[in-house]
C-alpha cells in the first residue's frame, strides 16, 4: 500500500511539473544576420560555403522558402519590429535621420511584455542612435548594441557608431554604458546573448532574445583563419571576408545550440534564423551583374573558374527583384514543430510580429493597424486557409531632401503568390523564377490591379514618412556620449559571461576541416 501511494504521488508530481511546463509560454530566440540573403547557405545549394549547423537547422525546422524582407537594412528592421511597413514608420533610408523608427510605433518587445516576457536586444539596432530611439526605450530590458548600420560607421546626421570601432576588440553600448569587449564581434554578440539567457532562464518569465549580427555586412573582415581559407581557394579579399564571416556565424550557431541543449532549453524555446535582405552587392562579387548567377569570382587551384551563386534569382540587396528581398527563414521548436517541412507560400517580414505574438499568446493592440499575419496556420495546420495578398516593396533610397513622390513609380515592386510586378514589368515567378520573361501583355488586368493596389498603398504611406524634412542633427550621440564617458569614468572592460566558448580567432573553429 505504501509503495502504491508513493507511485501515485510520483505520478501526480510529474503531471504537475509537465502541466506547468506546458502552460509556460515558449522562450523565443530570433537570430538575424546582415546581408547574407537566401543563397549563402549550404542547404540552399551554395557551391563554396559550408554551413553544417545552419544545414542541420534547415533539416530540423519548418522552412519558409519564399520569405520576403525589405531591400535594405533599416527598412527591414522597422517592418520586423512593428509589423507595419517601414515607410509607414518614417523609415525610408539607412541614414539622413530617415533610419529612425517612429516613436509612436509599438514594438515587438512592447507587445510581448504584457504577456510576461522579458526581452533582450543584441547587436545591430539601426533604428535611431538618439536616446529616445534606442532599444532600452522601446521596450527591451537588456541591450547590447553598436551604433549606425555597422561597426565604426558614421554618416551625416546622428547615425554613427563609436569612433574608430573595429571588428576585433570592439566597444558596445551595454544597457546605456559603453564597454570594451575582447575578441571578434560575432563571438561577442553570441556570448552576450547567451550570457543574458543564462541570467533569466530559471525565472518564471519566458524570454525573448533578438540577436542581430552585423556580419556579414561590410567591411568584410572575417577572423583570420576563416579569411585565409577562402583566400587560399583563390577568392579576392572582400569575397573571402564575406564568405569567411558566414562560415564563422555558422560555427557560432553550433555553439549556441550546444549551450541551449546543456541548459535543457531546446524543448521550450522557439529558434528562428533569417537575414535582413538579399545578398550583398559587394561581398559576393556580383556587382554590375544584376545578380545573375554567372559572374566569375576567381580561378581555383586546378585552373577552373569559380562562378558566383545567386540561387537562380535576379537581383541583390538594394533591389526589389526576388534576389534583393528573399531570405532564409527557419523556425525550429524541438518536439512541437514538425521537422523537415518546406512552406512555399509567400510570407513577409511584416508577419514576424503577429506570429511571435501568437506563439506568446500576447494580445495585439487594437489601436495599431498591423499589416502582417500570424504564420501559425502555415506552421501547424495540414491544409491551412490562407488568402492570397499583395506585398509591397520600395527601395526608398532617394537623395536627402528629395521629394518622395518623384520616386513613387521608381524602384517599387508588388508580389503575390505567383507574380512579381517590378516597375511595371510583370514576371511569373513560378514558371520564370529568374525573371527573364516579361508577361505584362498576357495579364493586363492583373497588372492594373497591382498598380492600383500599390498606388493606394503609397497614398496611405506618404503622410507617414515623417523623417523626410527633419534637419540633420548637429551631433552624433554615440560620439558625444562615448567621449563624455571616456573623460569621466573611462571605458570599462566588458565582463564576459561564464559560458563555454571557442574563440574563433585564437585557435578555435577554422572552417578548414569542414
């Protein structure tokens, strides 16, 4: 009798623990690389890159194979952060004060907070360097970021990183205080993310970690062993740096997965991997080739030409062709999401916020006109009901003080499931994914419908482009604040978290053995 009683107590205890685990909302880790694009993943057929960790994630995830971002950095980030198109949030460039996210916008972290989430942001922010625009004032509890759109960059106006910052031993802004880190920037960003996760993982609150690497954005500086690997293969310095940065990211992904497994977090953590726009125009060696997959990058040791790869797409970053906006999008949730399934339904970066809110059981504010949809039906349902829609894109990089209306019919695109309209030219993406054949004459009614829909979208967005006439700031906040802190208390060394890590440029992973 005593034995039976103990068994029943044990079963009840296990049931309570299991029920609690099921009731707790899932943790979310959102990882986004910079300028990697769709092609630069081994699982997507790339001939040179070896990405075993991303390939494994590809196999263990549901992957959205037609996922569309914006065409450049800050606009994509604005759409992700708010679920509203960038030009309806004032973000129409990466500089000139036009990268600043409307202060009235509601962010992902602000949506998740009422559902009990604590949120951390790590890496490239690029939605405003002035204090009110910084992530700690947009709902994030932990922040570890650099300024501008890249390490050490500075432009007219307020957009600037710490002066003289570099990829090795960089300075980051940690919860409002500048700190000097040791190591290579991508290692540091992964470590800072994991360190914060370590500090919150055992609390009752679920966490949301947003890791936005600056790699493989220019300048193309990889850890030496990764760089040397591709230079030895025959690639010129920039291309070797770009590819080396991607392979290094892959190794960091492996270390992240190992650590999460050690902590027992994989079963209740959703992990998403993506990139912010299409493949970069410079690092991939395709500048001047319209993104076609036939540019020669070099000659290998056997005297054979090494040809570029763009996954059979036209266009690169800063275009609204498919190659300019299509990115990898892997969603992994161990034991909950069926592995190895591909979704070919066209999805958008505007869908990220409503999807995460849906996962978190967070209520979307009724005062906001969110433009995306939750992707959960496509993830979990066998035959989901999904109505076709038009997705709008515009490069929006007109010159400073120019009239946006003069560029309305310039670099724009309208996409639905089958077709892409680019500046008035229609392409059948199912039958002509490389966009060689103009089918405008065969579908005049559809072209008219798409143009009318785009015109309505532009007319709605035009009054919301609130940064167009803003004067350039006289000071660069990251320069001013860094110098002020340096003179007063100095720049303290960042205390790295106590986690296992192989420092890539000090004899760790090399990319050579893959």
